[in-house]
């Protein structure tokens, strides 16, 4: 059987225990709550097999070439993870790195892909090599580089969380421990719900500098010295996780900027390109992070009902004009609707309060108009499913009038739009 030139044509295989990457125990420990653990990172085995040809099993020395570490959260509350164009360039640059050895000694650039809740990583060779182990410099080089990069993209897309909570700090720390600093790509919504940085506890009003300092005081930050970090997919949600209004999205970015800088990273970049709205791969239920003015629940058959308050939509008085932040919110919600992967109609219902002097007909007209405004915004944001939009008026059996006085707190809860998808 003849060897075939498939990507690098190599397996990554530690040829002896000495090839497992390790850092000194005192430098590799981190406080992750109530336990401390030594840091070991070992490269596992990647075996390529192609029907009709034999792929050489040539050992690749894990000490040579560039390293691109990719941490993927891939929870049930996020779209299917994807590699963006910016990440593809990072991978392509590593594949073309001159740090790889020219002959068959095996020093190659490698991408290490791991789930944020897993202890191991999947290594994939980026350097294009011929079947004999030598570097490919010929006409096939671009296609082999692209093939190797696509293999990494496929591995990222195939990643799915297996645990209910997302400890993103812990996942990042586990992925970089013992690996020579290089490029780190974090593919995640950033909505951590476990470990030292649980956004359900931190909330949206904390000072990002204070949060980063507190994590540092607890020794809970990952060791990112000399790492160049790229965050992608930040704030991209699906499933039961409510979409983030503009202010919450900006605060999330600030949290991770400060955490990354406080962890002494050499650089912290954020790719603002939205990931594709594909259904999540993970099936393990994940806690949601509460979002001001927005709530989501999952009902029978996986149908999601999201309630958006007037305050989040930006409506004032008798207005049905959406604020710029509300448009951003509805664009995010539209991606969640698309990621749900369903074809049944999206149902949009508007509700109104009953202030003194209002009439049932007026409240019905206002609720109907607001439902249609939200429906139009969802369609403009890319929702292709049928949309059934209508106003309910004042919710039957509910009033903001108590003892002859108008209760604004009750009225604020009555003014809302519900979107079921």
C-alpha cells in the first residue's frame, strides 16, 4: 500500500515519557477553589487514516515548531463553535512558521484544541510536510496548509461541553499549563458560570478592575505571561441564555480585558465578528447568566420563550420606537432564533400597562404596534421563519391600579414583549 500525502502526513506521538511537557510543581500549581493541583500537559495521539492508502506514522517532536492553543467552551447556551477568519489567519501563520525543521526530524507547528471543561487537548499538525517528513515547498503547499487549517476548524466545530457549568478561567489555565507561550485562542461566549469567575455572582455592575484584582488575590487567574490571546465569539449565545443588551455586552468585554491584562498576557485581542448561528452541539443543561430586562425559559419540545421589558427595548410613554441598544439586542436574539434550527412560527406578543386615562382599545393598539415593531426588527436581523405578531393589550386579570393609586413598579412588569421560538 502506497503512502498518501494527507496534510502533514504525520501523527503526533510522544516517543517516550520524557517528551510529555511538564513544568515544575511549584510553578504549575494554581488555586482553583479548594484544591491545588500539579500541572501536566501531554500531547495525545492523533491518527489519520484514509481508505486505500497508508498514512505514515512518523513521530513528531512536541518540543519544536509554533503552538496555537485553542480553548472551546461549546456549551448548550452557545452556538456551535466556529473558527473565524481572524483565527484562520493565526493558524495559517503558524503553519507557515520558519520554526519548523526543514527535514524529517519532526519539529512542526501544532494546534492544540481542547474543551474548556476537559483536561486533555487534541493536537493537530499545521506544518505541511511530504510523506517522507520533509517540508512541502512545492505547488501543493497552499492546499496542504488549507487542509491542515480546516482540520483544526473541524475539530473546533466538533467540540461540545460535557459538564453543566462553564469554568472558563479554569479551562484556559489547564490548556496553557506547561505549553511554551505562543498564541491562545478562546472560542467562547465568555459567560462563565462556575469557578472563581461566576458571572451569576459577579453581576453586571461590578468594577472590572476590582474583579480582576480580586481574582489575582485568590490566585485564580490563569498563567498567561508571554501569551498573545485572542477572544472570539464573546457574547454570542443560544438556547436558554438571554441575549445581551449593548451595555451588558460592553461590560462582559471589559471584564475579560481586565482579566487578560491582569494575568500578564503579552496581548489581548477581541474578534468582534459574530459566529455563525448554528445549533449548539452540547446537550448538557448549562446555567444561564441573568441579563437585565431579559429572561428566557425553555418549555416543552425545546421551545424557548424570551421576555423583553420595555426598559430593554427602549420604549418610552406611548412610543413604539426601538432604541439603538434594543436593535443590537434583537439582532442577538435573531441569531439565537436562527441557531435554534426550527421551522415553526416565531410568536411575538406585546403587552401594555393600564395607566389612568387609558382605554382598552388604546392599550390594545399600543401593544399591537410594539409587537409588530419587534417582529419587523427580527426579520430585518435575519429571521427567516414565519413570525406571528400581535398585541394582547393588558394581561387579563392584571392591573397596576391598587387602592386607587397607580403602581409604576407593577406597570413596568406589565409592559413587555414576549418572543417564543
